[in-house]
């Protein structure tokens, strides 16, 4: 048996204990090494080593009284990410509902999740009552309108990673040529919107625009999707104007006024 295999259970146990420490400090506000060790059922030296790692990462800090620990601001960073997502969902809802009512199609808001897009909000229009629920679903960046918008404004590293690998084909219309996709991404940045025509699912078209945070960075994409016979390709520019307006409204609610 390899050393890595032998150490795996111990590693999992250490992670479990570290998380337990965070839970203890959340409940007790402050606690000493000895008390934490007792709650964990370990020697205080083991508790101290775990606390030292958590302190290095900013997840715990020593209180004024040495040897007593409390949660650190690293926890705030993690909580802030969730808070931002929840805030995006709340702030985007009115614009999404209005756009869905106006155009009768499905409106989604998606964020970048690694090398995928994940939908965090969905509103159904009157004509899309039987639409698939996309909330929580991950979708490919290169084959969806939201994904293309997010990829267009993503970091150089993310773009290079996606474009540097084989692009999966979902339909005959999926863009699988990296050069062509890169040109399309640059066009999206010029126009301020992106689209897909039956590239992820046959018969499904979509148009998306970026949502910006207060600092101007693109944090999400707002899209509208519908059957190709209703949301035809030749209507994309006109539809895009309304999608951009909705996305800009959300951006303003998020504090961006550029």
C-alpha cells in the first residue's frame, strides 16, 4: 500500500477536526486550546497544530488573551462569496420577471463556476410553462449564450484553459473550433451580448448579456432562451437590446453605474 493511500484516512480525519474547530468557535465565540482539544477528544498538542494551520489561513485568530482563539476574517471572505451570490439572486429577480413577462420566454442568470456556467436564478415566461428547470445546473461555456458571455469576460487563464482543450460537440451547430470561438468571444465584447442557435440543444436558441459588479467586473450573465421557431436567429439583435437593458438594470442594482 502506498504512503498516500495510508495517509488518506488521517488526512480526512484532520479535515473533519479542523471543520469541527470552526463549529466550536462559532458556537462558543472563543475557546482555549485545552477546551477545544477536550471537545474534539484529542490531545491539546493536536488541537494546537490544527489551530496553527487555520490561523495561517486566516480562518481563526488569537484573542487578546493568548491561547484563546476565535473565528478570523478568512471566514468573512467565504461568507462574502455566498452573500454576493444571494444578493445577485435577489437583485436580479425584478428585471428577470419583467423581461420574462415582456417576451414570454425563460430568463436565467448564470455565474462562472470553474470552467462551467451554473444557473442561480430562473423565471418562466407565459409561453415557457413547460420549460426545463435550469437552476443549479452546470452548462458548458462554449455552447450556451450565458457561458459564452462569461467566457468572453473571464480571466486569461480560464479562456486559455477552455480554448486549449477539445470543445465537446452537443449538436451539429456547436462551435468546436477554438479559433472561431475566440473570434466570437471578441465580438461579444464589442457588441455587449452573445447568442447560441441550437448549439447546446436542438431547437433551443438563447441570447445573453453581462451583469457587472460595482467595480465593473462581469460577475454573471443574464439570458433569455426559447424554441428556435419563436426566438429566431434574425430576431437576436432586437432581443439583445432588451436583454442588455435588463442586465444593465441588475448591474445598477449591484452598484455599477458605468
